C-alpha cells in the first residue's frame, strides 16, 4: 500500500493541473502496475480489496472538463485510502463477479469476500495497519488445533522423505566447521534416524501445540514479520 502511494506521488506535480480523464487513467495504470510488481505477499488480498474500493470512489471525485492540481489529487487519494479501510469494518465485503485489470469501468482486482477491522489513527501508515492485521490472523490460525494437526502432518511427511533428509543433512554439514559433525550430518543412516524422529514428534499433539504457540508469538512480532517478508522478496 505504501509503495503504491509513493509511486502515485511521483505521477503528479503538486503545482501542475491535470484533467479528470488523465488523472483516472494515470492512477489506474499506476496502481495495477505497482501492485503487480510487488508480487504476492501476505498483505496482497487485503490491499487489493482496499484499492478496489478506493479506485471506484476515486473515479467519482473528478468532474469532466475541470482541472485539478497534483496536490489536490494526492490529498484525495490519501483520504480515500484511510476512509475506505475504516469503512470495511462495518460490513463484510460482498462477493461479486471478478473485474478485469483492462476493464475501463470495472474494478482493478478480483475482490474476495473479507472483513477488515477498523484502522486506528495510531497507525503511522496503512501498510503498518495491514501488517498488524496479518500478524493477528496468522497468530489466530496457528493456535487452531485443526491447523496445528495439518501442519504437523505436513512436517511429518516432509521429514520422512529421504531427499529432504539428505538436503537437511547437507545443510547442517555446510554450516559446521567440525569434520566429525560434517561426516555425521552427511551419513545416510544418521539422516534417516533424525528424519524418522522428527516425523514421529510432528505427529504428537503436544508438539504440534508448542509449534503453534511459537508461530503465533513470532507472527505478533513486527521485526519477525518484516524479516519473513524480506525473505520472500517483499
């Protein structure tokens, strides 16, 4: 969200006037291009939902034949982003047919039915607000017993896979300066024994619960979330 607004600021000179058609065209092209370039992140569905509503309202803010200064345009955009985010708390977003990024009058992105909690004025930016909501959502899911059991099942299957065991052993060997540790980490029998132990532990409900608690705690830490986003190329 912050990336989109920063790019929009570069599209309009504050003391230059723009026509309504040029304004809407520039904003639509910039939003779609910038959002797509950012790729998929945990923020993406919520950000697109907000931008869809912002875009629909934005088109109605400008009268054909009139000129608007860049400063006015940016003020309107910023206000719409904040107001629209807060409005989403009042209702779940209704399901509708998917729009098209090339449809001149449609929405910018398909909108899944979601409800977004209100944005407090204490947030420094819309991005910070969305980031915190993502963390809360992950934390809530991580403490769900069904989710914990599913994650445990996936982990157990992964740990039982000989290729994964070998890859993990090689990773440990590469990070160790001890020749004996390198030998043990690359030993197929040791790799299998470790993998089997992890697979068995991952099926234990108490271990699953502990993993869920750890993930929930990590998800609520802002620095941890930022490190994860960076790792995935945010």
